[in-house]
């Protein structure tokens, strides 16, 4: 989308005013995800775009709001200024400052489906109501998709219930627009007060409540970056919050203008937060974990790490390329169709991808596997096959490896097996374990190079510096090659970084490269590896609490500190 095409076409489109919630993408509603998937244009602040864009279709245009506090709103609208960013253009976007309602309606008049996403809930947004009125006046149809309000969602993630069994009154105050009358009313109440304010204005809001009649020793919690892995909560009282933030070295700070949610009241459960802070108590909360796998391979692992509160950072260490001579692969795929094989064995997701791509090249699909038994080395490979439309006949019941596959593989029986040949598409650097084992079981094996693995390009300089400087809290090594390649393209992880390995062979390679291994998976599975790291983090957290020490991440340790070898 460019400024000259915003109003293309006379037909009316449609606008969806959508609540993106307080920050956690997982809090988007099903209706919100549906609206985003159908959107032609997204309009939102850049923080909100980070939350919603992952659910938008490819090629959607973005209109980013860049409100400038020094700039007065456009007369007669009160809305922030916007910068248009063309999400489909391959050239650098040309920013054009216009009024929010004007841009939304222009996009809609062009017949486009516009999503105007706001933080929290549209009903509580400062400008959404004015933009809705503008759409109504111009005859542009619109709908509202509610979202979780920050004033409700953030306390829930901070472990601060707003009501108790006695049903205390709850008041909501936006300190940025509250009048003296408003402060007087909430100060006279003994109920819970939820204050939306900024970090550097918390003390002033607390002072307003004390002046209005609240006792200085009234409990108070303050949460910044709520519902995200950057969330942090402080517990104090109205009279001590300024000193608490100062001692925590939060203020003064250039980020003092960051929005926060403060919960005030005797019944706000601030005293019970140690037991109720479920989100910040996750075993890997806030940990920045390096996952040296391709984005496609790391999806399930990264999702699991997020469930433990971690922030996964995927760095490809291996690039997959076609074989140098494709003729062998072409003959094998044709052999599948002509009945040359009794079995085909997949030892990786990449092998599934290579065969699938070759099928598509020849106009074939999963039906070509009819009459052929299919084996998968593990759960992830099996999932890739199922996504292709093929249900594997054999997946190891024990160890998910070539050895585990051989444990369950039946020996060749000329009575029951009309064909004695196995097609094994694999990487160019794969080991001979499976081939030798199948031959020993009486099978003939067509061992075919389906793809080549080469070392990936180095990550950005910022990532390399974080790896070597201790910017990551942990790194997960899922194979010996990930160890060798990561060290080769980015350098050795800092000694404060927790090293987690999928098995003994990978751990041995890590130690050969001078790394201490803290965590080892109880079985060779990426999911078990993530579980083992979470268990390590939980024990580390428990030890700090028992010792009365603050809970910190490994990257927050004193520079140069040495780690003990873990027995985990």
C-alpha cells in the first residue's frame, strides 16, 4: 500500500476495531485471529503490531502509529499521527503523516478490510470511540472485537486478584486523565483501586490517594510490561513505593514513561503475591534461550520454551541444500512409483521435505506411498509425514534414533515380504548405523543422498556478541553438529550461559569445545531437553528463595563468575 493507492476504488470496505490485549499474543480472542487473517490493512502502534502481525496473512499492509508527544493532535480529531508503512513493497517505505480516522476510512473506502488494533480493549482506548464515530458519520461499516483490558489482564498475570470472597468494590482510574473529583471519590472508598499510570508517575498517583484519604500503609503492587516475559512487579505501600522503586534502581530512568498498572487496597491480595504470582514464577521466566536450529525445526521446541516463560531466540546453524547430483534421488522416487521398495525410512524432517519437494516436481502426492511401508525415526518426523498425508507404519517405541528404529524393525522374511529393498533418503553426512543394521536384518538398502547439510551463515553481529558476552541465559544443543557449527559461526557461549545437551554424544562434543554441560535430557528428545532445562531453572529458583537471595537469570550473574558442573 502506498499513499497514492489508499483511496483506490469507490466501493466501501469494512473496519474492525480490535482489542489486542495487554501484550501476550496468546490472549487474542478467536474472533480477533479470524479478523486478522482476513485483513488487507493493519493500523496499530508498533508494539501492538508485534502482537497481531503474526496472525495476518502474507502481504498485508501496515499503518504504524508513531505518536509524537511534542506534536499537537490534528485539530478536530484528537487522534495520534500515523506513519504509513507498505508491508508489500520491496523498497524502503515512504512515511506519510496523516490523521488516524482519515487513514482508516480511506483504506476502507478502497474496498479493503481494515483492522484497527489497539492495546487492551477498544472500549477503553482514548481514540477508538472518536474513530468509530468518524466511520459512522462517513457511512463506513465497522465492528468491534473486544480484547482483554490491561487493567484486568495485568493484575491477573501479576498474581493480584481484584476481588475476594467479600466482594470488595473495584474502581478503575487512568491517572493520566483523572480529575481531582475522581481522586477524592476513590480515596474515600476502601475498595480496590486499579490505577493505569506511568512508571515515573506512580509515586505521584500514590500521593493523590493518600491526600484523598487512603492510609499510607495501604498495600500496593506495581507491574510494568505486564503479561510479557519482561514483566516485573514490585510490592510496597502507598507511602513506600517511591523508595521501593528507587532501591530497585528503576527510577530515575529514561524509560520512566513506560505504562504500568498499580493495584491498591487492603483486599488486593498484595500480601499473598508470593503464592499467587504464577506467571513470574515460571521456571524459565524471562530467560533468553538460544535455539541453534532452523525456524522450521525449532517451532515446537520454541513453543514449549515459551510455556516455561522463556524467550527463545532461533539461530540456524545448518543450511539445507539439494544434492550435488540429483539423478540418484530421481531414480529412487521413480522406484517408489514402480514398486521397487517394500519400505521407505525417514530419519529427519528434512528428509520428508526433500522427498515431498521431489514429489511435487513430478506432480505426485501422498498417494504414491500406497502399498509401501513407511518408517519414521521419531515423533517430529512422524508429524511431518502426517502433515504430508502419510501415517507412518513404524515409529520407535523406545529411543528416537537410528538405533531405536532398528530395535523395532522386522527382519526380512521372504515368505511375508515380496520385496527385500528399503529406500533410505537422508543427509550427505549421516552415519552408517541404520544402513548396517538393516543389512544385518536381511534387507537391501538404497542409501540415497536426499539433501546436503552445510554450515549456515553467521548470525548478526549483535547476536554473536550476545553469545560470547553472556547475553543468553541458556543454549540448547540438539546434536553434535549444532555444537560444532554454532561455535564455528558465532563463537563459544560465555561461561555464565547454561549449556543443555540432548544426549551423551552431544555433551561430549560440547566438552571437547571447552563448554561445561549443566543439563542433559533424560532421553534423546527435544521436548525432554526443554523439560530438563525447565527443571534446572525451577531448582535454581527454589535454591535462591531458600537462601533468601533474589531470583536472577544466569545472564544477570556477576561477569566472570564461574559455574559449577551440574549433576542434572
